[in-house]
C-alpha cells in the first residue's frame, strides 16, 4: 500500500474518525498509567461503592477507587493484550499459511487440511480450551485468543498465497532460479499485504472484544491487575446501584473495538475491495463547431461524443474526447486504434453500456433513430434492446455460464417480444443454424463452456440476430480466436450483414482484419478520430499515425532483412494529453502549427484527416490491390 | 549457446476421464544460434512445451536435452530462460525493475557487479539504465517486455524461449520488440524458441518454422520452404487464413469448404487416424477415397517425409499462390 493510499484512507470521514480515536486511545494508553496510575489504585474508605459525585464522576468501586480513573488507566493493559494476541495470531497464521507453499505437495496438503479442520472449530471454544491448558490468567488468555484466531488467518493467507503463486511473475522468478524462501519473502508476502493488513486491523478489534469477554468470565486478567473486561464484570454486580460503573468500561470496549474495525473497513475501501461512488458531473465541453446536419440514412450519428471518468486526484479524464462518427444503414465501418485510444469505450457509450462511473455527453447521439442520452435505463432498453446487437471480445464472459445457450438466446425474444417459451426456443435454434453452428438443436441445450471459442462467438452473433438489429457492434470479436476461426467469424459477419442489411461496426486493433471486412476505416488515437478513409484508399492514408500503423505490422511479405517500422514514444495518458494534436510528440512532421488541435478536414473524396500536414504520396506498401470490403 | 532438443516429450494433465495429453511425443531441435518459430492455435500445446522445458510443468515422458545432456535438476533448467506473454503480469509490481533483473543474475556475483550487470542489460535492451529504480507500473507494455527480456538474459541462458511475447502488445510497439529480438539474436548469437500464433510474426524472426496441432508437431522446416511450399494442409490453412491487405474474405480458400468441420476437435478426445482429418481440405471429407486419413496415424514415418510432415499426402506440393 502506497503512501497516497494511506492518505486516501485517512481522508475518508469514517477512516479519519477511526484513526483519530485510535490516536486518542494510544495517547491514553501511554499517558494514563503514568499520570493517574497511583490515583486509580488509591482506596478511599470514606467513599465505598458510591454513585456519581462531584469528586468521583463515575462513582467508586467496593474499595472506594475512582472508576473513571480506573477505566482510563486500564486502556494500556486492554489494548496491549489485544495487540499482543493479534500479533500472535498474525505470526502463527502467516507461518501456517505459507507452509503449504514451502513444503512439498503432500505435506502441504496435510497442513491445509489441518488448518481447514481448525477453522471449522468454534473460536471461543478453542479459546476456552487453550485458556484451560495455559492456565487462567492474562498470559493464558493472550495465547488462547491469539491461537484461536490463527486458523482463520492462516486460511486467508493460504488463499491469497495460492492466488499470487499462480501469477506469471512468480513463475518467472522460479524460472530465474529464485529459491523457495526468497520467493515467499520477496514475491508472495509483499503482494498479499493489503488484505492481511485489513484483516489484522479488524482482528485487533475482535481480539479486544474477546479479551473483554474472557476477563468478564474471570478467565482473563486476574486481580490485582485489571482491564476493561474485569472492570465491566465488577461493575455489573452493582448495575442497579451505579450503572456508570458497568457502562463506562463497556463503552470503552465498544469504542476501541469500533475504531479498529472501522479503520480496517476504510483501508479495505481504499485498497479497492469496495468502491466509492462519486456522482458529480464534469464541466460541459466547450462548444466547438456547429453540429453538422445528420445524414438522412444514418443508423448511428454521434457528434462530439465524450466519455468522462472521475480522475483519482479530482477532476475528470476524457478517454473519449469529442468523437464524431456516422454509420449509414447497411454500411460496415471499422474502428482501429491501440489500447487506450477509446475505441471500445466509444462503442460502449453508443450502445449505452458504458461503466457506471462514466459520464457520457454528446452534442448529438442518435442510434437507430433514438436519442438515448437523458433517458432512463428502462426506456433505453425498451427502445434499443432489439435494434442494437453487441458482440464482445471474450465470448466466455459474455454468456451466463449456468444457463443453456438456447435459453439465453430465447430470453431476448421472450423479454422484448413477449413470445412463448417454445416459439422463442425454436427461433433460437433457427438463428444458431443461420450462424452455421452444427447440430443446432443439440447445441442449444448445451452450456456455454461446452462451446469452443469460435462457436461461442457464433452464438453471440446469433443472439444479436434474435430480433432484427439495425446496428451490430462487434468489439474485437476475433482477438481471442485463432486465425482459422477468425476467418470464419469475419465471413459470418459479412454474410449476416448482407442478409439482414444491418450496419456493422467492427472494432479492432488489427488494421488488416478491419480492411478485410469493412468499407470504411475510422482510425482513433488518444480519444479522437484522426482519420476516416475508405478501405480502398488505405494506400493513400493521409494521417501520419495511420501510415505508421500500416507500416508497422509485419505480414507474410515483409522484408526480413530490414527492421520493422516503429512509432517512437507511447500514446499519451488520457489525463495528460498534449495541447493541440495528440500525436504531435511522436510525429516526424510535427511543427508549431500542431500546437493547435486539428479538426477533421477533407483530404480526398470520402477521406478526412485531422492533421495540419496530411501526406499525399502513396504508401510504399502492396496496398494498391486492396479490395477487401468491396461487396 | 547450445542446441536444445525435445525427444518424445509428452505432457499430461489430469487423470481418468478428464485426462488431457497437451503435448504428445514432440520431437523438435533448436540448433545452436538459430531461431525456431513454433506456430499453432491456442490449445495446441505450444506454450505447454515451453513450460515443460523450463520445469514449470512436469513431463510425463520423453527427454529434453541441451547438447545431448538431459535436463534434470533445477540448476540444469536455469540454462533455459522463458519470457512470458503478458509483461503486465510477469513483473512483480512491488519490485523495481532493477531488483527484478538482479534477482536472475547468478548468485556468485558481488553487489556492485550485479548493479553494473543490471545497467548493462538495460542498455542492451534499449532502456535507460537510470530507470533501474522505477517500478513496472511506470513503464509501458513495450518497455516492460524489454525488462522481461533483460531478466531472461540476466540468467546467462543457453537458450531463450519466448512465449507469445508480442501478442499482449499494441501493434505500434510490437514492431520495436520484434526488432529488438532480431537484433539481440544476431548480436549475441542467441538460440531461441519463438512461440506465436501469428505466422507473420514468426516468419519475421525465425530461421526454422515448426507448426503444432493438437499437441504434435505436424510440419517443420526452413522458414521460407514451409511458407512457400507447405507440406501439411494445416499449414496451408493457417497461411490462407492470415489476414493480409489485398486478400478479400470472399476469395475462396480450400479450408472454406462447407463439408469440413468448422471446429477444432476436443483435445480430451482427439480423432483417430490423422488428428486433422475432419478439418482437412484434402482429406477424407472432400476426397472420400482417402480413408487412410481416418484410420492410420500419419505421425510414424513423418521423419522420412519432406518437412517431417505428419500427412500421408505430404508429397503433394501445396504451393501457395502469390507468396
């Protein structure tokens, strides 16, 4: 956990209060016994078992000692014992937890089984059992509480170690010859620190409560020593005479316990276990140009589309920063860009699927004749549910794994067209046949995991075809697939487009894939469109970025004796984009003019580039023969 | 640098009905100082083969040798270094890149010598040595992959295995990493097994290309020969499917034949005979007289065929037009 994260934990009001309480308790634990230690031991025969008086605010006990002072002085002992027990618990837990990773497979399993057995045993019973073994008294109770908590902590460590041990960097360290113990100390433990810190903090609160419980039962601290639990026990005898005598140590236990637990919770929140939602709205974007007239047959028209996320340091970042995109009915358009260019987020925003934290704005956004911005989720689902189909990159996570494929497809029809189960299932089988899934009747009754990657992607397309979509958005639909399967899926998309007349938007990082399927290519860089070009004019791409992308991909004809073309530098962070053209720092043609942001301007019929220095000479690539995408 | 050879290497996962032979008797030689490119689809066992070589998964049979000496102990296996696919996952987020690289430097060195070595390696992979103190989170994907390469070289390996090292990178970065790999290989005379699903990438860096399908090598030979005159129909299918400018989706290729299975068979239950026969454009589904493909495994005798092809009809030259 970095320093910023700790600071963030403390900025959170709950965390700040909890931390403040703990600081007060710590000061008390140090100071109180020094200042009031003797006074708290002082017996006053003139004031035995008194209620609240001006001299003794919370009254006195049976020997005439001041209860308020005793509660304050007991802070050190109560907290000290609880922390000691927590330390024992953490140390024993970590040792037990990493043992399986150190020992061989068989011995490791034995340890795991033993820990699991111990976890199943009730903690308090275990503590009582240990208290009997170690003898009644503070030492016995510390050991009992510490060891009783160890199994569950060990299990936490085991689970986290197992997760980290599967990571590539642990495998890389093993390949590099790093020994077992060093592996644990350098790679495993540091990377599971966060959940352990959270749990240890919460556990300290629990230990405090358990300790109070044991002392209250007479199994913990023995007289003349005293902690909050014992004070509570003594006070409870006289609760009808002087309620404060019982309540004061009780309140102390609760406050200290809460302080630990809440601090743990707010740390957990900061390290990402629980997300905090912010709901403010970013500044409206400056009005740039007048909104152009929409083309009459556009199935998707977006103007100045922006997607903003709250930035960690306050303010907003715009991963999608003013995108203009028009897709005509029946057109196939490819969006190309590197990771972080905002291409997927653009698609998600268009389909109204942007993450909750995102704030989507646009001067105009019309999808299939519907303007979805400003409408409620239910309205959008009603209007767009049957008109837009989405195909995602990972077909494994886009299906519900516990539902048969046929039923998942049928659900679309049942929800949107309120058809009967039988009719919907029949249509699902029919659509699976359309996308050439073999034996569709049988496969409709299978679960998604019984489908291969390519078949799952076909089923995903079939799901889009359950109604009559006007727009199919495919976000990296073939990235997880092999080339042979990729070809099948792309051909299928092409057939579906031809049969249904739906427009297809294909998003990909691979310009060669896009060129095969699409009529028009939209190139995105740093959240904006930098070029729109018909696929047959890719050889005359005008924007230096498009040209660099085309040149940097090796194909089966690349000269092996020459280094590949590369683009120096890296794409800018969305929070830190340069003024003007975002590509300028990596561009060999950049000059002072590029400090002003270029707009998309026509460089040829149907070709527009956002560049002050568009290139005009043809690229030195075998591109003149590009015919892909020509229907 | 020495020669790495796999002899009948077999890797099995699971037991009983869920058992899976991920690598099935692979014979493959990576000659000293050369780059062997291994291509295949996901699930073909190419990554598993690399992991078996470095000891991350146990082998169930066969032997892996370095210049005829079988690799048995951990110390032996340190002479092989693996570079992983995802540079975001293969560097410990809590360690500076200098520490990550230093960890792989053989232990006998002194501290000062190690620091100097780290600086030298960073320079070698084209990074500023002053960055040794930065954490991986401050680096781009391409830079991280350079660090991963430096770490592999730090262990003074005899053979470097690169497992899909560019597939997690953006295309604009992929080029610079491939240039680096090629440059390092030529300057240091590295022996490399370069694994990728992308034929164009493999072609760019490799001297020899081996094609893997369902746990077996189905074809291996000099890169140019394999690409221009593939002897196994699966290689041909891969070449035909590779997206390229100037090639339209509508141009029919033999593998588009609707009579063929569209799906790869399950590795849990590979088909009898030739494992590729249900997807083969020149197999029994298109030429019914070729029953031998469904009955007899073509693997035995592969060594005598051109390109060691596991195909009964490897003698038929499958020229790729226009390449």
